[in-house]
C-alpha cells in the first residue's frame, strides 16, 4: 500500500515539476530547484525530493514515418519521499498513453517495462533500484511509448549529472 501512496505522491510531484520546468528560465528561477548537475536538476517540495531531466532528442512516428505532434512536458524523474529511502522512477510522456500499454526504458545494457497511467509511466517497485543503478553507469536512457492516438514516441535523455542529482535528492529526503 505504501508504494501506491508514494506513486500517487509522485504524480502530484509531476504537476509541480511540470509547472516549474515549463520554460528553462522558469526552472532556473524556481525557489524549489536546489541543484543543477549538467543535464539533471534537483527539486525539493515539502517531503519530496527529485532528480529530473528533459530529453535531448524526441522522435515521433506514425506508421513508421516521422510526424509533428504537440506534446506537453516530457520529463524523466527519480523521486524520493522523506523517510522512504528508495527512489521511484517515473516518466511524463506529454500525452495520454494508449490504454494498457507500457513504456520501454532502454539503458546501455538493460531494458525495463514501465506501466502507464494516463500521461505518466512508472517502474515496477521491484525494478526501481535496478533502474537507478543502471542509470548511474549509463550514458543515455531511451524511452519509447505509444499514444492513445497511435503515435509512437522515442525520447532520449542524457545521463550526464544523473548520479550527482539522485545522490543529492536522496540525501535531502533521507530523514
């Protein structure tokens, strides 16, 4: 039950982060942004701390052909809740995912399926720690998903600064 509450709190944290990161300048001026490490930032809000990044590259296709689509905030998160001690991996795709679909998170040597809920995707609780460790040693993370309208998306995130950011987020919410 606790992981369900944590994931619910993470979804709420998404709303705060998305509003905060709506533009680069807003993210830089945010009072709850506490650190920036290359391509990742750390935010603190109440009892939540998270590392977050926007993609370096986004490709949208339909029937194998590139298409222009309008998407909301595309963000990859690792969130820590005070007292929980474990990071929760999640992704905001910027669109409603197809019902019952999964998002694939591919790292250098590993791949994980994330379950979807509306515009968000979450790692299975048993995969969170494995994903965080794999991301610490990786160069990039590629997330592929499918929208409710049938558009396939591929978002590539740099992992430069990831380790410093999640270490900082975990430390700030350790107690």
